[in-house]
C-alpha cells in the first residue's frame, strides 16, 4: 500500500459551533432506548440494517454480560414495544466485544459475535427472525485472544457466503501485543460448521476498524486505518480474485489520508466508513488529521481507485478548522437509492447527520452538503441515580452511531448513550472524591422523518 501525496481538500459549508448545533432543525421521530432482551443489561455499540421491505434489523452487545442482542422492528418503528429481541448468550466464551450484522440478498439476517477468545456466527433459518427458535449459532473460530474483530468487517457475498476480517489484537499502548496482521475468513455453504470456513492472512499490517463491502461482481472493497511508522493511515484496498490465496499482491491498496484517534484521553477511536455505489464507485468518510488539525473527510472515486498516485480520488473536508476539535467517537456512511451520501457522526456528545445531493466531493467547485440533528444528548432527561459518592451531576453523551437508509429514503440511526456522572466533591475527608465516569451504557434508536 502506498501513501498518496498530500492534497489540500475542498471545504464544505457545514458549521460546527455549539450555537449552530443547538439551532439544528428537529427532523426525527422520538428517540428511545432499545430493549436489552429478557433481562435488563447495559448495552453497547450497535449495528443497524434495513431490509427491502423497510424492516429494521439491529444487533448490539450486552455490556458486562456474556451475550449479544438481535432486534427486529417494523418499518414504522417508533417505540421499544415494537422491537422484538433474541438474545445470543456467550456463556463461558465471555463478554462480547463486538457484534456485527449483515443481510443477504433474501433479506435474511446473519450475525457475527466476537469475544476475547472466539468468534460466533449465527443465521436465521425460519420465517420469523424475531423468534429465537429460528436462529442457529456456533463457534466458527477460536483465536485465544490474538485476533480482534472491529469496525464493520462482516458482509455477505453475492452468492450468499458470509465473509469477515480480523486484525491482530491491539494491546494497551501497543505493549506486548502479537505481531501485526490481517486475516480474511469466508464460507461458501454449511457455515454453522467451523470446518466449512477458509481463512488466510491478507496483510502483514493490521487493518483497524475496517469496513468490508462486496460490489455486484463479487469484488471485495475494504477501507481501514493502518498503523504505519508511528502514524495511522486511512487506506483503501480491493481484491478481485484469489482473495484467500494468501498473496498480498491480490490486495492492492492506497493510503489516502492520515487518521485521527485519541483512544486513551478523549476515547475517540479511529473511524473510517465505506459505501459503494450501484456501479461500484467508492465513497469513503473518515476522521482525519492534517498536521495537528482534526477534520471530517469525505472521498469519492469511480475508477482506478488503487492507482498508487491517489489521483483518482476527490476529497471534501466537511468539517475543518474552528470547532473540528469537538468531533467525537464514531461515524457511519450510507448511500440512498440515488447513491447520495448520508453521514452520521458525533460532535460534543451529539449525533448529527450530514447529507448531500449534488457535487458531494467538490469536483465542480461547489457542494450541496447540509446538516440535520440525529439526536442532541442534552435533550435526553438526565438520570438521577448517581453511583459515585460525592458526584453531583449526570449527563448523557452519545457515541458510535450506526446508519442505514429506511424504505422512505430517510436515515435510520442507532448509537450508544453513556450516562456519565461528575461534579465537585463534597468536603468529606473520610470518603473518596467524585471521579467522573460512566454509570450506565444503553443503546438508543431514532429515525429521521424529514431533512
């Protein structure tokens, strides 16, 4: 993978000041917390898909518990009572780190669940996927903690075969971790049998937070963040044939930008998301770094996307300069039926949606990007149960949005809501001072009713 020359991006007209965010029009149905299954649990980062009939499929892990939840809600989803759930317990496999979701060409949901030591694959095999009796799951890979599933790295190929990527486990501060690398796993049939899966290492680099997508021809497209020489690079890769041969030459790629992350202070993880047009064009959004400037970037490429010069890509910086340091954790890109980009991201603990209909990468020197509220965290009633002694206030912060397009062409959103307490400690030398932290983590859902 080469790194393309640095280019000054075109700038979109999106504003990001707190005043601008608070003034956004409310365009969504009333948001709600998603149910956690038969028992009450904290829940984590979700994924959401919409089928051809508008039905909404979701998956999200239980936090501090051994399991994940699949949810189904009809196209008019407007409240938790409409969401039917199936819980996938992971028992001795331990807590779920990542839960991923994909729909095949017949709108059948498939799930991929990763714990510290194993990967569980599951598929719905009946007419009612909101009923756990129609689901079957099995462990398909045991990795003993050396490999990690992150991002949106699970997809179904045009023939119905589930496929996913894993990268080497990322140890804290990079200390004592395994050698870097990325592996591809694929199955053509009988996929509940671990022996039906093939795998190979496709890179000696770790492709972090990858998005995996198939185009209509069956070619694989991947966007990821790659640690390279003390920095992190946003990379794009493509494989047309021999993807499981173990030959990195079958996976040409190009670096398009530097990535921003701050895992240990702000808890902002590397973020990149990829979508494909009906003709196989690549659309890519990411959280970037230009010198010491954080920004929200958007790329388009319609042909020769692995050309080593990077000249095939057109770049638009949606958020750059003032206020960009408030960009937060997570983003997700989707295209509507006309291949127009819609992008969910976070700023100041809020979920926003940017959308564009014309010249979205500024090829013609203009753009049609606009902004709408997904949900503002300050509008969620504050929780009154504060766990830490001497903490006096609590507030919600939203992160890791997942985005799909509904049957009406409007965005459907799910995201993680963290209830964080803090405040000034009361003077009591016999008790510990307040330490700000997460009291509760719940998964939340909303859908836009207009732009």
